[in-house]
């Protein structure tokens, strides 16, 4: 009985650790394209842009909940269907029999100023 209780406690602690690790990682997606789609990059970029607009200014811990509540926004065209399965956002365009893309949403950081390279020698001779 004591061994069983000890195993249950260890198992619960392991599960808690896996849940906390999952919360720190980025949100994953599966993008299934239509068999006739040739502009796959445009669809992927549009989905990423929607994600960036949705989570802009929100803490990372709330991203998953926000995406789950607003997953209809990812269906920006009529032939796109969105579902949440096994901890991933599944986005299917058309028949979904074309290529598949697996990935993680990336969060865009603030715009940074472009760094212009400087040269000491060019400044001396100007």
C-alpha cells in the first residue's frame, strides 16, 4: 500500500512537471493545405499574422486560452476550418489533402531600429 501511494505521488509530480513545461513552450499548429493550393506561403504568413495580432501585448501564459477562445479568427477564408486537437491548433484548407506543415507560432517582438554598419576607416577619410 505504501509503495502504491509513493508511486502515485511520484507520478503526480511528473505530470505536474510536464504540464508546467508545456505552458512555457510556444503554441504548436498543423497546417493542412488544399490539394490545388500553390501559394502555401501566403496562407502560412496570414495565419502567423493573425496570431501576432491576437496575442499582441498579452502575457505568454494566456496565449493558449486566447487562441482557444478566438480560433474562428484563423478561418479568414471560407474554405479554412480550424480545430483544437491534442494540444495543437489544426488548420485545414479546402480538402486538406495537399502538403502539411507542422510548426510553432512565433511571437513577434517589438520593431527594432535598423543598425547601420560603421567603419572607423571610412569615418577618418570622410
